[in-house]
C-alpha cells in the first residue's frame, strides 16, 4: 500500500510540476506585458471629450499636447478603454509613438481636406441618397445648350452666385464639366480658330502662372492651340488666348489682362474668387468664367466644375467637346454637388445657430496665415507676399486676402527652395513650374489641421543654425 502511494505521489508531482511550470511562464509573460503597458502610460492621455466619445488616443507630443479625435486621422492610434493590458502593449509595440520630426509633410497639392471639419458637422444637410432607377439616361434637359446639365445643379449655381455676388449669371449659359480641368480644355477647343492652315493660336498667362496650364495645353499636341508662355513677354501681333487666374494660383494676387495686342481672347479662371480667400469687390461679367466645387466647397473628389458663358456658340462648342470627350458629365456628381451648394447657401442665409460655410473658411484661413507669418518671422530664412485690404461686398466691410496657397521665397544663400525644404521633410512645388525661379515654392494652405500645424512648427524651427536632418 505504501509503495502504491509513493508511485501515485511521484506521478502527481510530475504532473503538478509541469502545470506549475506552465503557470509560471504564463505569469512571467503577463507580468512582462503589464510592465510594458505601464511604462507607456505617460504617453496615453484621455481626450477632453472622453465623457462624450468614451475613448483614448495616443499623443503626438506637440506643444499643446492635445488629441485629434478625427476618425479619418490615421496617425493617431485609438485605443478602447476595455482593451486588455496585453493587447494594449501589443498595439503600442506596433504603433509606438510617431515623432513629429519623422513625418513627411506633403503640401505640394491643393487638396482641400481642411473643409472636412465643417462638412462632418452638417450631417444630413449635405447627404444625398440616389435610388437605383435614377440617372439612367444620358440626357438631362435636351432643350438646354448643355443637354447633360442637371437643372437642379444649374439652379443652385445661380443661387450661390447671386448670394455671394461674385459673378453675373443672368443671360449666361452654364456648361458643366468634370472639374475645371475639362472645362479649360473645352474652352481652348471652342475659342481656337478652326482654320487648320494657320499656326495654332498661342495660349499665355502672366507668370507666376498655374503650373498645370502648360502641361494641359500641350498634352494633346493639338493643331489648334499651343502654349505661348509668360503673358508679360508675349509681344507678337497675332491672335492669342490669355488666361487670367484671379485670385492667382500660386501667389494669391488679383489679376487683370496684361497683353495689349489685338485679337486677344480672355478666359477668366475664378476658382478662388470666394469670400474665404479674397474680398468680393465686384460682380464679374466677363465672356467666359470658370469655377469649380474643388476650391469653393472643398469637394475636389466630386470632380464638378462649371463655366458661365456669354456667347451661345462658344457654349455649344464647349458642350460638343465634352460630349466627344466623355459623353456628358456624371449626373450623380451633379446631384451631389447641387446638394452641397444648397447646404452652403442655406448656411449663409440661416446661420443663427451655427457658423456659415464662408465664415468657417475665412476664420480658418485667417488663423493659418497668421501662424505661417509668425513661423516665417521666427525662422528668418523665408519671406511671403504682402497683401492690402479691400472692401468686400459680401461681408460689407474691409477684408484681407487669405489665398489658398502661400508663395514662399527662400532668402539668403538658399538657391533651391524646394530642395531645401525637402531636406527638412517638407514637400512643396518649385517656382520653376510656375514660370519663376527656384528660390520660390508654392505651399498649400488647405491641408488638415494636424498636418498644417506640424508644418508651421517645423518651419519656425528652421533657422540659419539648423542642421540638416
């Protein structure tokens, strides 16, 4: 009996030893994970709105140490309060903490993501549902010159221009396009002489001009038109098309025609002639005006622009170009753009309970330009254009320009400004693409708040004593 008991004791001891070993290893592993999570606790800060949103976020480590709760922000890792220490430690091990100095800031494109803040708050006011049976036909209104123009969109375009007072729509033909880029191409096609025996008509714009003008003009190698360069240097006695971008991209100044020759045809690109960027000084009434929702409302991805055309024949030719190019323009995009424009107009006429769209944009642009000018003064290596105030008919008071782009110049011994900033992980667009020298760069002012905040902070820290990373 004693021998049987000893055998059973030895068997249990081995079994218990194995279980004890497994438990010990598990305990050590759990302790390690808990210790790691505890060591990172100082990097986790409860958001000021945690009682409403019930979440935590990892801190960037910026000066104000605030959390960005945007659901679209991929740089901040959100962590549930119910996450276990082990899972938390695993997530942090992957994410760590992204240091601001290591982030590449891309401000080359004018991607208007700063408007996300406003549109997230509008809810269903800017939401549209399109039934499956709707928008099947190619045609919208066959009695209209632009037969694929949705009447609802045309109505909202006229309403918004009348409200803002930036363009006359009376007795004007509206031609809708897939962004102002397609409308630009359609305008060149419509305005160029059809006599192919003559030289292609020159297309010019005063430098610094929009960097895509030369590329778009010569892309198809058309026999109808060709890029003619800087309007200031164009002195040939022959027909020409002059592009007037006002406010100008990239430097933000108000523009007028500069060529004094005969036979000139003018195209006014007014993508930025809206109250958040510039004073509305008059209701423009030119032959051909180009607009886009990209910069007016921030919906670049919707790909909708419109032209206000005085001459019916020109409007018909532009429509024909778009017909041959894309067989019209998406009805779905037009319907969404109509809803967006309606929401903008409504926010301006009934803004008692909330900030109107243009007030939001103007406030944000004013704040950003102040931050940028402060950073430029702190650094001492850069300069910016100076703007004067003008009376704005929309706000009924004097207002300053706050362009969508900053025309930044590197001073001193810095010759290539784009390369200099790229070495500091700031991507911009060189002045050489705009017909100017490489001491200039164009900087987008329209990016998300976090990205722009990192930009001005980094720019202010670049001084003559700063070493390259």
